[in-house]
C-alpha cells in the first residue's frame, strides 16, 4: 500500500469539535463506505454554517469546493454556492456521494439515460437545510443554487473513495465525457 495515500489530511482551518467524531471515523476507514452509512452519518451530524466557517470560501465564477479532510477512502468537502452557481450534469463514476444542506435551499435535478442515449430529467428536489442527498456512482444529477441573488447555499459533501473521476453529460446531446479530478480545477461535486 502506498503510505502517502493511506494517510489522511485534514485542513488545519477546521476547528469545530462537532466534526471530530466523523473525522476520527473517516481516518480509520480501511475500505469504501457503504452509501447507507454515508447517509446515516450525514443525517446524524448536527452542524451549522458557523461550525465550518473557516471552510466557507466562495468562488467568483462558480461554486467552490473547500476540502476539510481527504484520505485513501474518503473525502469531506464544504461546498459554497452563490445564487446561480450550479454543477454540470454529472455522475460519480467509482465513488459514492452524499451531502447535507447546511444553509440555504439547494436544487437537485436527476436524469436517466434513455434508450436513445439522450438523458432525460426525471425528478427535481428542493433541498431545505438539513436535507441529506445521496447518489450511487452511476446516478446522473445536477446540483444548483436557484435562490435569489444574495442567498447563499452551503453544503457538506462526503465521498468514498475520494472523487477523482466523473462523467459529465450534456442535455439533449447523446455524448458523455470522462473528466479527471486532481484537487485543483475544475472541481465538481
Ligand atoms: Fe454529484
């Protein structure tokens, strides 16, 4: 095993004790988390924007991912969205994904691939604070802050293993593009 990959890295900026039990659990992982565990742990988390204030950094051209902790089997990220920020339509390839809405109201649009190859929107969900959204690796979706100008969206995302590759999809086009993520940019949820 590559030791450099097995060692977790946690942002020194995060000081909230509320995340300590989760970070300790994530640091001890020896394999990928089951999606039901991701959902339960996020659901049990009692957290507000003030608890992750040091990880609340917004982008100017789009949503911004702020890594809190990353190890071989997990990635914990605080994502900040201004009004109008949204992800591309994407899946998560080999990672299970879950996130909790900390502040604001998010919107999730789910898609399914039709037999023609075109993707079709099948469900839209309004996500209030406290809402936990989970997605299997093959699920196709788009997340957005569709609130009015001035209303922020802050979400806490847990991936297992870390999100390194995704597929992006284009509505009304039967094409898919594989994208590599390396922690720099572009970064999708
Ligand atoms: Fe996603």
